[in-house]
C-alpha cells in the first residue's frame, strides 16, 4: 500500500498575504521597518483615527496574535494565528486597527500557553456577534496544566487555557487533532509535531506540565504541542510563522525545508524564545539559521533584545522587529515595484 501523501504536498501557492500584528510585547511605531511594512500610526489613521493619542493607538502586552489575509485566484481568506493574553486589549487593538472580526474564518493556535490563548474566548464571541462562523484549530496536548519552576525551586502554576468545551459554548467549531492539516482552501499549512533534531535546541528546563490537578508536575521542556503555520506566496517563497519557537527556530526551519524541499524560506516571523535562560544558545541559533539565507527575519514576542542584536549583527537588514499595529504585505508584484 502506498504511503499517504503529506498535506504539505497540496499547499496552494497564493498571490498575496497581508499580516497585521494585533498582539505583541512591543509598541514602537519608530522601530525600523521592512520595505513591505506599514507602521501603527498610518494604520490607525487609515482605520479612522482623527488624532494620534494613547486612546487611538494599540496596547502592547506579553503575548502574540496575528491576522492573516490570503488571496489566490480572487479567493480571499482570513485567519488568526493566536490571539494573546487578555480579551479586552485584544478587542481594543482590533477596533483601533479597524479589523472586522466577523470576517475571520479560522483561528489556528500555536501552543497551549495563556499568553497566546487567553483572549481566544473573547475573539470567538466577537466573531460570532459580528455574524461570523469560526473554526478553532488546536491539538489535545495544548490543554495540559502548566507551571514554571523559579530559581528558588518554587513551582508557580500559570493560568489554564480555555478548553474545547468553553470555546464551543462561545460559538466556535473546535478541531482538536494532533495531525497536520491544510486550512482555508489549502492557503495555509498548520503543522503537526515539529521534530526536535538539533543538538542545542532542548527547550526550557523550568517548564512543567501535568494532565490533571491531582497529577504531579512533570518536566515539559520540549512543549511538543507547539505548531507552526506556513504560507507559500508566489515568486517569493515560504512565510513561516513560529509564535514562540519552543521547538527552536532552527528546528522549525529544518522542518519547513523537509516539508517543502523545493521552496525557499522567504521570511520567518514570530517569537524566537531566545531571552533569559535561552540566551546561551543564541550563537548556535545564529549559525544554524545562516545556511537558509532567509531574506527576512521578523522577530517579536519572546525573542529577547540580545538575540535581536545578534541576529542583526549577523544578517543586517534582513532582520527587523515586530511591533503591535504593524501591517506587512507579502506580494511579489507590489514589493518588486517599490
């Protein structure tokens, strides 16, 4: 019997992809941008703001959340990749950007941490209230309880993420499956488990998990529930979204290359989780990324300033920092005409 084809083989080549940063740790309209990015000030004005003020701008907070709009052969799709840690700020940021949440068709969740999922129920409610119907893509291991071990040895639980039943009660169709899948007419590839193959990307030893409140805490450095998102933009290549890179961003890129061996990575975007205790692997990460020759590395969330500086030193203008309110347009024709 022939082996089943990977869903990656059927990923559609799209004509354009627009990415809006709804949630990120940094608010900085002055941060250096790529040529295909538009900053927060311009975006809130285009959304209707008559004055630049604290009320019309976005709030940064610990977490990550993107809106992705793809177009291929005049078919348009809208997806959220994560939401962020807090519902009221997520809704406010969407409002200030003029985002119509009723247009969102799917939400893909990167992993089961509160700073990526806690705003999810509010997002689902807003989508339904605005007349939309939404599928939420997760996997079963995202719903384990989590904790961190402090340097003192004290174990501190972190907030539980909203479960499938709660999301369904808010009006979502929940797809809770561990396997990779294609989303929205194959415009997006949502991965399964990301293989851990590099010798240095071993995760965080201070991460713990348990399957129930009565179970003991167990080490969970690898966070095998983490997923990546990939789109293929015509004439550019792969846009790889890695919201936290618990798998290690080099492992993420290796997995993308294995899945799509004939398509170069044009951009990686997201948190690279190289701050704090992970700073020790910055040099190996930089060297691990070098062979991919990635034209654009857009770092956000948990990357850390030392890693951002190291990447910029190594790869120059290929590296930029994400910030809330920024809009990126991946479109070969538009970019080449600038």
